[in-house]
């Protein structure tokens, strides 16, 4: 189906199901219970999962397949956001104008930056991309203020023309009248509260398309060439293949993914700031990809989800919450436990994430996906063992003469 | 006129004259060996042929066209394939993928953005790749990761990757370097078989005289960057200059 073999089709269907069921799956704890703060099924966070998932999927096409580690992909994220907000300012709040423009402009920027950066490989390539991204950040922050509105960030003002804006049109981002920040269904089952948000489903559908596209690229001759570049560039050249256009194409494709992700960020919240281009944002997508598993299809999405979950959920656990957790302990021990746990949660969520990242890199070089595979293999082996034992037992029974 | 014509090639590395006025002519459909002691300039010559190095002066013509100034992938597209001293293969890919890549390169040229086709759907190329794997006796390993194979198998795979492109000239840089005697003999048999099956010109750079005399139809002896003699294997064996060059090295 859709140009995929049966195994990939099944895989895609599972991913589609998980994506569409996210508002339910991420809301496992009833409202009002002590665990409710671990629920992640609220629109803002789910949108981030989908958007950063797209960002990481695109980054993985470059880093996972060719091994070229770009430290400047946040620049494309920012360019995408600015494109979309400019379309709000000039035309109207319909995201249909901005998103294609975000993909095109980031593609053009990626072509230019990639053309220069890809003259080098390894650490020099990384440094070149980092330099370009920091340059874009600095320009957006200062010199290009007329285009980017500098420190304040680009946003829509009342004085903006918005030539296509109709009288009845919503005054926040929408897709032909479907307003992103509105929820279309808020059912509650018992104590469980679910939110089905327009914006999330808009991002989710685009994320599924982005995932499908990356799946096709992974299975295509082009994807095989990219893996060949990572494996042995010398042999690649002596086989009559020019590796430069291949890496450049991968760079542009991943830049377009980043631009799309940036555009979607501005589609959920009509604001674009220069800090979106800063190197920390570029580093974040590298972490996501490695944490989840570089070069695997699902890994980057898992990594993106993991990091965004930590950023939004772990950071909310403050000392008050800790005191309620450890409240059952005697006072002295309670304070002691809170002191110990304190640096790892709340503002210290980076510490937990850092330790987790170190553990993954050291023990699971293939990322979270490798963890999944190992666990899967463990279960399968157990199945085989038990099947073996049964077969042996059956054989023995057959060999025992009837009495 | 040979398929490969090297005329008056000089190459200096700083103060060292690596190649001095090298002339070489390789006739189509022959096996031409280039031998010589260490430091004779064999590898430098080979690197000049494939575009890795550019000679200071002289010309290198392949089939009437100059290869000088062309990049390695362009030279390969002209019909020259190269086997390296240590096998260069795509270690992270499977054996089948390793052979599919040269098939694509042969059909689609040095770049094509075929991002939405699927590899198994290219029936014609798959058949071609499978056939070459049968030829080199590796079809059972088709789904194995190339990096996990033995050195001898890697060598055979690399040759399969070169041969599937149907090159007009195959350059072999010490194809049996570091191999056990049994593996060396297998490689000789494989090369003989290849030669018997198809029209192909081979230029072999080799240290091992056993390999050279079992395969070559013409031999060029290089010493200190210049060709000493070029002749048939029978004549080379008894040639006083060759004996001098090799014995001299053995005594020194």
C-alpha cells in the first residue's frame, strides 16, 4: 500500500493510530489524583510533541542517514516562523499562505548554507553550520529588526494591513476557519478529562505526512545512497557517484522539514522570536535524535517527545509537590528526601535529562529504539525457550512407552 | 594504440621525484601487471590514473580522452573501476545493497534524486546484482552486513561491485596483499574466471610474483619512478635489469 511493503505499511498504521490517539494515551491519570500532574494530554504540549517530532524526523534524514552533524538547524526553524508571521501581517490569519512559504524560504536558505558548509565534513561542517545559525540569530536580533522586530519578536499589530482579512474571519491562526487554539471535543469519562484540539490534529496530520515521506526516503535508492555516504565516501566516489549533490539534497530536505516545524510553531502561537534560532535550539534537536536513536525511523520522534515531556512536566515539580509526595515520612527524613530529590526536578530537570542522555549514549548507542528492540528480543527469546521446552516435553512423552 | 596511454608523466612530492617520465600503454583485453620494489612509484602511478593525484606534466588518455583534471567519480563513469589495497566497501550496508549501489551509478550517472522509488522494485538491477553475486559465489550472504565478513569475502565483494559496472578497465591495487596463500590462489582463480567470461582490460599492481606470473600477459617493471622494461612474463623472468632491481633490493 502507498508504495510500501506490508511490514512498513503495518508500521505506518501503528504510528498513525498512536498519533491520532495521543490525546487519550497521554492522559492516563484521573483528574484530581496525585499523579494528574504527569498527564501530558493538554493541547499546548501535544502540539509541541508533533512539531518537534517533525523537526527531528527531518534532522534525522541528514544526520541519521549521511552522518553529517549539523549544529545549525534552528536557523531554519526561525526562518519558518518568521515566514508564517509575515503572511499573517500581510495577508490574513489563514496558515495556508504561510506554511508553503516557510518550506520554500527555509529550503532556499538551506541550499545556500549547505552549498558552502558541505565543502567540509566532520567537525568542520558542524562548526560551519553553527556559525551560520549564530549569524542568523545575531542578525535577526539586531540588524534585521525591520524584518524580525528584534528582541520583541515578530507579531501581528492592529496597524498591520492584512489585505485578505474578512469581516467574520477569526483573529487568530486558523486553517480555512478551523481555529487552531480551539478544542472540537472535550469529553470527560468518569474523572478522566480529554481534550481534542484543532491545532494538535492539524499538526498531527502534517506530522504523519512528514513521517510517511521520511519512510519513503529511507526505503528509496536515494536513502540507500545517503547511508552509503555515511559508510564509505571514498568507495562512493570511486563507484562513479558524486556525493556532494546527495548530501546537499539531504541538507535541503531536512532544512525544509525544520522550516515546516518552525512554521507550525507560529501557526499554533502567532509569534516568532529570534531566540528560536539560538544554538541551544539546534543542540536540542541533536539531543532528540541521538536520545531516540539516530538513523532509525521512530527514534527521533520518541526523543523529541521525551525531551519535551521532561521540559514541561518535570519542570513543574517544585518543593511543595515534593513535600506532598514524601509527606508520609517522619519530618526529618521528609526534608532530607526533598533536599535530595530537589536538584533533579523543577528547575533542575536539565540534570535529570543530562544523566539520562549520558546513560543512553553509554549503554544504548542505538538510543531508546535499541532499548525497545532489546526488550522485544528478550521476550521473543523467552517465547522460543518456552516453546522449545514444550516441544521437548512432547517428544519425551512420545518416546515414553505407554504403560 | 592501447586503451590506456600514459605519456611522459612526472610527479614530484617536494624534493622526491615519485614518477619520472613514465610511459605506459595498456592494450585492450589484456592483463597488464605493473611491478616494482617498494617506493618504485606504483601506487602514485595508479592514483594519477584514477584522479586522486594530478601529474605535474604528461598526459593520461583513456580510450582517446584525457582523464587529467577529472574527479574520481567522473573517471569511473568513463569506465574505469578500482579495487583498493584494503577492500573499500560499504560496511554498514548489506552485501546486496553494496552491489546495488554500483548498479544505480551505472544506470543513473553520478547523481539522481530518486527519493520515492523503492529499491526492490528495480527488478532489472536486482537481477543484475544477484547474477554478479552468483558469479562470485556470494549469493548466500546477500543479506549479511558487509562489515562482518572475512577479509577474503570483502575482497570478492569489492570485485563484484567493480565488475557489476562492466568497466572497460579494472585497476587492481595489490589485490592479494595480506592474504593467506589459499586466499591468494582463490583470488587468482577468481580473476582468471572473470577474464575468461568477459571482455575486460585489467591493470594489476602487485608485489607477489606468484600472482603476477599466473595472471599477467604483459609486465611493466618500475624502479625509482621510471619504467625499466616492458615485456612478456617469460622474458621478464630472465631479464638482467629486473633481477638487478629486485636482487639489489633483497640484498640492501
